[in-house]
């Protein structure tokens, strides 16, 4: 299967030349099919980190839209973010099902930005960019359906090839899960505590559904959801929410982003090759808060309102991850408390991005202040210590 | 208007008039069974798209007065009543303009919405069941009218409605605190909407304490009870024999609104669409259902034998222009589901169902007495649904013999209803008085204004006492050829008043409120007096009161056991006209103290079964047999 989208290759990474800093590198597991439980956990933790890696850039594109502008794009990006959260949660379920422990609230979990897209042949920078063509080109690169190489060890793949795509990485996890299930026995592989499984009652099902992973079938279904919601199924433009969940079939992530990028929606008979030929999509590229893709809190003057707001945003983001970790490693009902935190982040973002950049030179370029997602261990310690008195704590189960 | 006799003539199995909650449910049930259904909606249908929904949100955000109809664009040719149509006079009394013509001693101070989705777009979304006693108020307590059916007849349909609407609630608590019978082990589709912080504060200070309506009367023990909602919450894994429930998201945007996120603007619009609206039911209609919006039904057509045969309707293009094309559509069954007042109007215009002389009579609402105050610490108003809990102890019992019973709703939206908060608080602190022509006084600005607002608004709370109003023939809807709308259709003329038993109920409610405020150690700011914002002002036994309308219009095509005294039978079939149904709250002989939508939905689903049987019977082939010749005995 060669899903050769007409746009494959269009997003030439060389065009991202405005990034000057060295790209943060996300640790990748060894290039082989996981051989034992411990290695599978390593792979799944890497998948969890990978799913999260996309969330700050997507949120940045969303939060740089002044409220009420670019609504079709706003809801499209929002829907993708929700599905990335769903994917994170499904990976956490896989980890728990196989007896692992998801690690979320840790500075190693949150990469610095700009980062290099892991599991990719090309050096694609993933930066925090405002809503615009550059951001969309990055997103298209992240989600693109492409020829997926076989897992390592396959005759067609040389041992020293290294990872070539995210799809290959997930195929490798899939292969590992199947082999380990055969080797250890299904019951032995999936011996995790079922009480750790996040189910539909704990998660705001939006775009697919969270389900418990308890055996090989549910594990493979989870991996299928993750790849097909992103890239589409079997060479088409749609995901499989209709078949898996009885929901409305939706255009997969890559194609949703492409609709924005091309300012045109896909019609019912469109294919990856035809591109979108449906109704025009109302996109106003100028309706955005332009930001510095390499913004750091340190760029904002100490003591300034913008500095405080950017710091506070990072503290609250750390709190979100602490809540998620408690939900993934203890009581899944804790996830309910993540909702008020996300609403708080939305409001903080609205208050932050509308400010002109405090640096006069950057202000002169029309740049605005931005959230930086520099989440340090200090933030996590603070968030853990203050969780009980934080806003939204009443949503924590008693 | 049109040259040809029947330009749009089409034939259907069923015509449903009105795409609100009752009509949408009937259309869904019958469409699912394969019947060809035509739904005619007088208003527009833009709200079922996401851009239409966002437009309504923007309209609401920019509206000066945040009333139930403020998100929805005005429609000149299919107008809706608005609570802003009624204003109070300085010395008492009221003045009404707008769509409804008001002739009563007191104003009918409620609205409804003529648009696809109907008043179910702006309802609060509370779905308590009626109390079993509510069905027999005449025989048990000596007032109003009895139902021809009881709670038990409706119980299965209550459950069906709770599924269709997606109800979140705690059935065990409803059974224990109110005495509602449920089948053993019944759970609602979703777990109850969590109590607000205000609910918790009130429960801590009120639960277990007793109050008296007047010295010497019986004690009533207070208990804060969560209210069932048609609002998405955590699905209950035990629902439906362990099959669970999948919350239904927004109409017009996939994967949105599958949980309530605590916006406090349920009335008039839930931004997330976690609240049920009939648009969600419409989204699940089968292909056999055809919706035509901007089609004002002007007359019900019958055969010479009195059987319903169709409707005449006016199709218009521009909601601002008085131009339309008259069409007819025919069907075996016609279902009026256009709201209590509109259903009555249509029957009156068509001169149908006249035998009992009850069409348009028995108009009821839940007159609401508001009390409001400041708690002695912040209680977090304007978060969460408009109400999450209530006090249920006054819904029935011996007191009902002499005064109207009531349900106490704990309001999470501060003083927005009684005093127009928070906008009114801002205006007051800015130094603006009630008289916009007067020069503005000295006001607060900047940080001082924000702090003062925070200090005041965060402590606001209100109680809503929803009184049962009994069926009275004098409260009625009529038509008058002098009063017509732009398309030439008569406007409803309403004659409305409150009985002394309702007023006695309000006096008892105020006494209960005083004791609750005492228990809460709250600062009471309740004040009733005549004025522009108090059209519902009246004096009773030497004291001032002001009531509000709840938007729960009912009773105008009342259901009964006899064709001599009622308009519809227990299936909401018009006694006088085979094939003609009038569904909705207009059928209710008594309204109890429960918000009526769930009961209306249950009745609509029950009628759908009857309509299905009727349509099936009409199509049953006749078997013609040869008559046997009498046996010839030898």
C-alpha cells in the first residue's frame, strides 16, 4: 500500500529556515521490535510522549486565533487536539494493561520546542507557531499518510535504516504486542490492574471513544484508532469512527489540516489524490496573533505582567499533566478534574496572546506574547504541592 | 394567494405541525417505523447548523437584555412572544405589546419560541417527573382537574422519554426524597449532574431542619435534592441492563457537547450543546421524515365527516416580509405540536373541537416567586447549570388542600433573574440609576469596580418557588379578528389571572423563604413592588408580591375522560375529529410542580404508539369472505 498523497513532499522541511536554535531531540527507542515486556513499556512510553508532543503546537495554533475569528479552522484544530488527548489516553491504557506505569508529569515528558519530529527520516522542526501556513505545513508533515516501511527486522528493511516514519513506529509496536502476546500468552501479557483502565465514564468522549484495553483485540483496536484517526484508513481521507464507534465518519487529521491549508473542504467523493474539491473554507490567515516561534519566558522582562502570565500558564499546564498522571496511574475518575484545568488554560491563553510582545524590536514586527510550554520539575513540584487548593480541585474525587 | 387550487399538494401518512420537542419526538418515532412524515415548522431552521448556533451565541452575547428569546433572531411573519413584551406600570398594573394580546387582570408573563427546535432551544433542561398525586388533584384535594390516566400509565413512557432526551439523575434519591416510584434497580442514562458548591453550602445548613408555613402549622423537613437534567453527564454503566448509554453530542458539529462543562447560560442557550434540544432528535430522524421550515400552518382541514385530512399552510421566504404562498398538504393523521397557545389558536381558527367549549381554556403556567439574598461568604454563582438541586418537600401533602404546592429551585445564576445581574450590578456601581435620562452619579472604575463586583456577585444566590397553577376555565386563549399578524393569521388573545390558592401558595412560599434565609444566616434582598420591571406585581392580604412566568404554558386543549368536558382523550386524540391529535403541554389537566417538558415528551411518545396503531389499522386489508348459505336441514 502506497498512500502517496499529492501533497507528500510538498512540505519541504528546508523551508522552515526561520528556526535558529538547535532542535530538541526526543529520545527514540532502539530500532527493533520490542522483545520483552520492559522494552514494550519503553516503546509505549515513547508513544505517549509522541502523542503529547503534538498537543502544544496544535494548542498554539488554536490559541493564537483571536476569539471568534477563523471559526471553521478553530473547530477543526480543536477536534484534532481532542483526538490526540484520546490517543494519549489509549496509549496509557495499553501501558497499564501490560503492567507498565505511564510517566506524564515529568520534565522529561515535555520536550522543549522547537523539537525535531521523532521517528522521521527528515529533520522536521516542530515549533510553537501561530495559526498560519507554516504551522499548517508542519501539522501536515506530522500527520501525513505516507508509504510506511515495514517494522525493523523485515527483509525489506535494513538494520541500520533507523526509524523512517511514525506509522512505522506504531506498526512496530503492533508487531511487538502480537509477538509478546504469543510468547507470554495473552492473559500474561495483559495482566495489568483493570481498575487502572480509563473508560467512557471517565473521559469526555469526543471523537472516538476511550475504551478499556484488556486483551489483544482491544489493544490492536486502540492502535488502529490512533493511526487511522490521524492518517485516514486504507488510502482514503476518512477515519473509521463510523465503523469503530458508530459515530459520524470524519475526515482524518491530515486531511482536516489540508482543508484549512487549501482553504477548501473535501467533498464526499474526494480522495487523497484529488485533493479537496468541495465548498470553499473561510480561512483568514491575517486573523491571528503572530508570535515568535522560539519565544521563551526569559525573553519577557522579569516582573512584567506578560512574564507573570507566561509563567502562570506553564504552572497551570504542569497542573494539567499532574492531574492526567494521577488519572493514568491511580483513579481514572481523577480525569474529570482535568476539564476545569483545560478551561483555565483557555482563559489564560486568551489573556496572554492578545498582548504585544514586550520586546520593542519584536513588537515592531507585530509579534505578540505567547505561552512557551517550558515545563520544569519546579513547575511539577509546585503543581503537586498545591493541587488540593488549586481551582478545579473540587472536581477531584474525594 | 396562488392561482392554482393546490400548488403544493402532497400526500403523507402524518403531518406534524411544529418542530419543537413534542413534534420532533413524534416525527422520530413514526419515521423510525417507516411512516412518511411531513413536519411543518412556522419559524426558521438555521439553528441546526453550527454556524447558525454560533450566530445565536453571538446574538445572545451582544443582547442588552439576556432573556430566553434573546439569542434567536426575530421573525416578523411568524412572531414569538417575548418576556420583554410585558412591562409594569409605576403604580401597579401592566402594559403589554408584542405578539400576544393580553386582556387579563394579571399578565401571562411567559414566552415561547417559533423556530425549528422550538422552545426546547431555550429551556433550562430540568426533567423532574410529576408526583403521582399530581394526576388526581380534583379527587384528592378538591381543585383543578384530574387526569384520565395516572403516573403508572405513564411510567414506562417516562423512561422512554428519559432515554430520548438523555437524562442525568439519581433515581434512588428521587425515590427516597420525593417518593417517586421507579422500577426496581432503575438508573437514569447518566449519573446526576454534580451538586454546585452553593448546593453543598445550602445542604450543610438546611438538611434536617424543619420550617413552618405559619405558626402552628405542620413542620416540613428540608433536604437538598439533586434535580434530573436532560444534560450530558457521566454515562451510567448500569443503564439499560448494563449496556450503558452513549451521550448525544451537538447538532451540527460532530464530537462536541458530550458533557456539560458548567456554562451557566443553559437558558437561553447552552454553548456546548450538552443540553438536550429537539435538534438532536431531528438529527436522528429517518429519511422518511421531511421538514419544511418557514411554513405557517393556518388551518386544519377536515372531511365532511369531521376526520382530519390535512392542513393549509403559508410558505414564506423572507422572515421580514409579509409575503407567502398558500399550500395544502394531506395526510391520514394530523398532529398539532405547535405549543399550547398555538395549538389552541389553530383549533379556534379552524373551528374544530368545539363540542366541549374547552379549547383555549384552562391556560396554566408555573408562576414563579423569586427570593434573593447574599450569603455571608462567596458561593460561586454563574458556574454550572442554572440549577442543580432543589428542595422538594412542598410538592404535595395536606397543605395542598388550601394553597398551591410548590417546588423550590436553588438558582446557580445569582440574581440574574430577579435583578438582571451581573449587568445591573455593573450599572449600579458605575453610578447609573434606573432612569436612563437622569445624569449619572459618581461611580467606581478600574480595580475598585472589579473588586466591589467580585465582593457582591460572588455571594449572590436566589431561590425560585415554582407554584402549581390549577386549571381554570377563565384563564384562556381566544382569537379576535381585529388582532392579526403580518400573514393575516389571528394573534392569540390571552386572559390570565392567578387564583387565591396560588396567591396563598406564594404567601406560604415567602414564609418558608424567610425561615430558610434565617437558617442560612443570609442577607435577604428580596423586595416586591410595582415598577417597570415588575409587571407581575399584585397585592394579596395586605402584602406586595411579584411573580414571573416560567414559560410552561399548558392546559389549552385539555385531556379528559369525557368528550363533553375535554378536548382530547388520554391519547391526545381530539374527541371530535378522528385522525387529529393535539400533543404537548396543552393536553395537561394539571401541571403539578415539575417542569413539564419531560411529561410532555412522555405523552408524545405514548401518543406516537397510538398513532402507529391507527395508521396500521387504516392500512389493514379487508378480507372479503363469501357468505355461507344457511345450512339447509333435511
